[in-house]
């Protein structure tokens, strides 16, 4: 009798000890999990260095990243297309005096496809690295300049300045090992075999974009938007997962008690019956399909739309170019969104124009150094680059404002032609034989 009571008490004590142990273990695991969760919280922007930022931008543009690839690819290509939409042209300050200089620069543009594929690639690299380094090499066969692009992500080149204001470049250096085989984006090892490459200032053109005053490096436009691009992809995947669950509701049978539910379950799964939705069912149970609440999907949709708007605004790309034309209420709204794009592209083109101007002058100086004996020396500073970005609103302004002014002799033909893209006003006027003529006030044939 007493023996049974003692055993029963011991069993109760053991069960109590086991329950307490499980409780303690649960508390410890919960604490550790919470501690790990707090320690594992990432920075709101994990790309907090130039190396991490540019490497991730390039990975996303190539499609190697886990999230954000398509959005970044579309933004980079769209912005590059906006920048080089009107192409690059060369214009002489005096067409009659500087025909040789203009012909040389135009040959340079055509030889290196600055007005085509190479120019477009430079615009893409500008979006990825925030800066562009172009090296000039003399080509004896063509008697012109060959251009090469040097990637900062591949070489980690260093730009050396003569002063602390970062205004005058003395040289550009990086280390290169032709025998080394390293993954793309990694820094070439300075170990034995690596040699230092030195590019003098007169053979290089370095263009910075979005840089601070007196800054030594450029900043990519998408520097603060990578997290938004990733979160859009993550939200889309969450939405897809919800749709999968929502499209697969669970059959639910409500019975009087647990035993009845077990019997019904065994009967439905038996090979003899093999019941499925669509077959006739009769029994003491209430049947219905149970699915997920779709309210969470609406929240995800709003998150995607909000992130897309933030991304489009930060990148300066109209939201319809990102695949969301439904945000545009009408055609006029869609066309009006191109005006800010034009302003942004024109502001960036100022940096490009400064760099191309330096490129033209250094190309002419390098040509004078390597030209054959007896060749006439070309003058620097007399050929300017020209880039145009024109929208439908600007075309309408030309038709409604400037064209009537020209018809009334309020502006010259040269001024009118200078407002048109892909047209050299001086050449056109020479071809028309109207250099010294003034348009009559009554030209119905032009209307």
C-alpha cells in the first residue's frame, strides 16, 4: 500500500521535474533565438561602401543577384538610352577656319562608335560605377585615336591629383597581373607578377557624375535604391506564394465528434472510395472549402506600388517605363512625365559635354604629337561636343513659338535650325545658300 503511494509520488515528482526541465529548455531556446534574431538584423542599407555598392549593382545588372535584377536592368538601360538619345555630334566654332579639326574629330567619333554602341556602353557604365575612365591610344593604321574604357570595379584604379581640391589629375594607376586568373570584380593581387600600370593625364579622360564639390570619385544614381529594388522582388515572391495557397483551398468536414471525424477520414482515404472534390458525397458531415484570407495580398500590392513609386522617383525614370502604365491617368499625364526626365538628362549631359570636350582636345594634341612630318598642326579648343534631348513638348514649342517667330523675321534661320536635333545649322545654311539672306515675312510654302 505504502509502496504504491511512494512510487506514485516519485512518478509525480519525475513528471514535474520533466515539465520544469522542458520549460527551462524552452526559455533558453527562446532567449537564444531572440538573441540571434537581434544580432542577425542587417543594416537598412547593407551596401554601405563603394565596393559593395558597385559590385552589387553590376551583379544585378548581369542578373546574378538573388533579388532586384530585372528592375535594375530596366532602369540602367532606360537611363542610358535617355542620356544618349540624341547621340554625340561635333561642331566647329568656325566651320570655314577649322575644317581639318572638325573632320578629325568626326572621324574619331565614327571610328570609336561614340555616336553608337560604344557611346551607349559608356552611358551604361556610368550608371553602374558613377564615373567613366577613357584611355586614348594612337592608332597608326587609321592615323587617329583608339579609345578604351577602364572599369573601376575590375581594376580599382587610383586617380592621382595635383592638389587637395581634386581639380587637376596628374596620373591614373592600377595593378595588373596578366597571368592571374581571378573572378570578376575581385581586386587584382599585388603579389609577385603583378605590375603597376600608369596612365598619364594627357592620355586619359576621367568624368565624374553626381559628385560633391571637390570630390575625387563619382556616385551611381541608384546608390540608395538597391534595397527598394530587392524588396519589390521579395514582395512579388510573397504575393506569388499567397496566390499558390489561395488557389489550393483545404476541404473541411465538420462532424459531431472526433471519433466520427476519424471514421470519415479513413473512409474517404480508403482505396475503395478514393473520394475527391467533384464526386458525390453523402454522410453526417458538413463540407466546405477553407482558404486563406486575401486581405494580406492587398497589403503586399500596396507595398509593391509604393516601392515602385519610390524607385521611379529616385531614379528619375517615368513609372510607365518600369512596366506600370496603369499609374498614368491619361496620355497627357504620361507625356508630361517626360519633362522632368529631359531636365535630368540635360543636367547629366553637362558632365558628358565637359568630358567629351576634354576628350576632343586631348585627341587633337595626341594627333599632333604622332602625326607624320609635314602634316598641318591642328588647333585644340575649336571643336565642341553637342548632345540633344528632345521631347514632344519641345517639338510642340518649336512649332507654336519659334517657327512663327522665324516667319515674322523675329529670329534668324540659324537660330531656328540650332533648336533642331541632328542638324548643323552652319552646314544647312551653306547648303541652302542662305548664309546672308533673311527669310521673307510671307513664306506660305514653309507653313
